[in-house]
């Protein structure tokens, strides 16, 4: 048996809590065979019957929210209240697809100019591989699994090596909800085994949420094997403030979203672009939020504390990016302290004066650092917002909705928002452009990816 690489390492303490062995090749084959054989039966189950099972999955996420939250907090440091909220959000996602799925997957008649009737059918394609990240251990799985279970696809799920307990908890929920054996298969696969799974002719598609580097590797392997891929990768979303009649309030909104999940969210507002006449006040308000914070236990949240990042390495990498900027002239207004190891505490920071010579200008800062830029016109704000290799989301804020709308309309992103940091909900499609990846999850588009859009024509 392979040496354990899947392990629970509490980032608040640096302690290894539990280790799990990686799958054997025989176990991988068992999962693939099960996904294929169960697909033939699962696809024939009426979608309304599948909906009942998916809805029970939703209920179990809500019933176990406390337990699931504690698992995530210990595995990757997420504040407990946020972790419980994530589990409850998964309930909403599964319930949405259970309710809306039958209509979303229904046949759609299209115009025929040659007589007869023409329809586009939405049929399952077969077993799929999901490769999921550590930052939202439940939510990322939910938005991939829920629509595909409804469609009648089957799933082989490879979770992050740092989230094995979350992975097993999801499998337990699927089993208890009545998802048939082989329809959802958790595997503690190695990287080599992932390549084997992608190449296997039984697998019909692969969905990855992760880094650019991982996306490039998986996308290449999927393309080589003629498999469809959905890639949800990094982001450096702009948060543009054109004007405000309450700078303290908009700064609070910006700060709250930036430090959510300890700044480890792909669609976090990593670049705050603020008009010059309110810039100083905005930065001062952010600085107030960041000053004086101390490390805290994410299982016992207290005001004035912050949670650890997911790992010591992640904290060290973020610290290096910030220090690079400071060494080249950027201003660190507050925070930015890497606390002693082996824990992963990094004090939430406010940074300004970032220029193109600094890593922080183009690289994604995947942690609690608010980078603030000063601009003097709407045109300059838009140009800066689009000056990135990423294109996930972005938001524009103003007391004048039309003014904000004109800037937001020019954002080269997959999700543009006016006067809100992000439109969130199970019904809202999620995904990006450029190096943020391709494909969509959630909402109506979430059931439009791994599906055979078959033309069905009946002649007169």
C-alpha cells in the first residue's frame, strides 16, 4: 500500500491529526468499474426520483452542519461560523438542483424549417472525474456533484489531500441519502492515478477547481484524451469604488469580503480600486480594521482575532509576495506579520502603492491582504481593473447606478456586479474567462456542461 499522503494537519497548531493511505490501483479500478456499471442503471431512474435522493442529500448537509463545520475548521482553519454556513449553503445548492433540475433538463423544442418537430434533449454522458480544492471543502463538491447527480451522470471524486475527513463525510452523506453504490465514489488518488483516470475511456469529462498550474496540467491531459473539461481557476477580482456617501461603510463591505475564508477565495476582491478623492479615507478605514488583530482559535471565534491560513506554506508564500512589494516601495499600513510556526497565522494586511514591478501587481494574493489602488477617472479605473491575466469576477460601486453600470459593462470577467461584491446563490452561474478558466457551475448553466445536447427530430 502506498505511503499516506492524505492527512489532516491542523493549521492552528501545526499538528498532524490523522493520516490516510492513498488508494491502491485496484481500488481505483473498483471505483471506475462501479461508476460505469451504476451509470447504466442511474441514467434510467426518472429524474423526479433522482430529485428525491438529491433533496435528501440537501437535508443531511443541513442536519450535520455543526459536525461538518468542525471538520473543516480543523482541516483548513476556516472560522467555525463560516464553516457551518458553508455546510448550510450546500443544502441550498442540492435543494436548488433537486427542485429546478427536472425543468432545466427537459427537452426544448426548436424551430424547424423543414417540417416535423425538432428538440434538443439534455442527456447524461457518463462517469465524470471531479478534482476539488481545500478552500471550500464542501461547497466546491456540491456545485459539481448536485447538477450531475440530477442529470444521471456518475462521479469519481478526488478531494484535496488536506481534506480527507471532509471527503469521507460527503461520501457518508451520499450513502445515507440513498445515492446508489457506484454513483458517487470518493478516491484518495495520487497524481499518477489521476492521470490514469482521465485517460480511462470510461471517464467522459473532468471538472477541476484549483490553481492555474493544476488547471494547465489537467486541461492538457483532458485534451490529449479528448475529454471535456471545466476549469475554475484563480482570480484577482477588482472592487471598484467610484464614489461613496459613506466611505466607512463601503470600506467595511470591502474588508468583510476580503477576509472571508481568511482571504482564500478565488473570487475575493483582491484589488480595491478607489477614486482619489476618497482614497485616503478608504485606506484609513481598512487600516482600522486590520490594526491590533491577534491570532485566535477558529473553533472559538472572538472579536479582535483572526484565523490561520490553510497551511504554513501558504502563509509563507503570501508573506513573500507582500515583502517583495514592500521592498520595492509599496506601503504596508497594517498587518502583514507572519507569526511563528508551525502554525499558519498571517496577520490580515492593508497594502497600497503596488506597481507593475512588484509580484503583487500581477500575481494572485491568496490570503488576507487588501491591496488598494488610487485612480482619478472612471476610464483609469476600468483600465486598471482589466489589467490582469485573470477574469473571474468584479464589482463596481457608486451612488450613481448608471455610472457604475457603464464601468461594470466594460469588465472583462465572467461575473460583473454593480453595488454588491458578488451575486451569490445556487441559482447564479459561477465561472470566468482568461486564465480564470472556462465553463460554468451553479444556476441553469450548471446543468449545461456535462450533458449530451442531443438533437431529436421527428419528421412529418
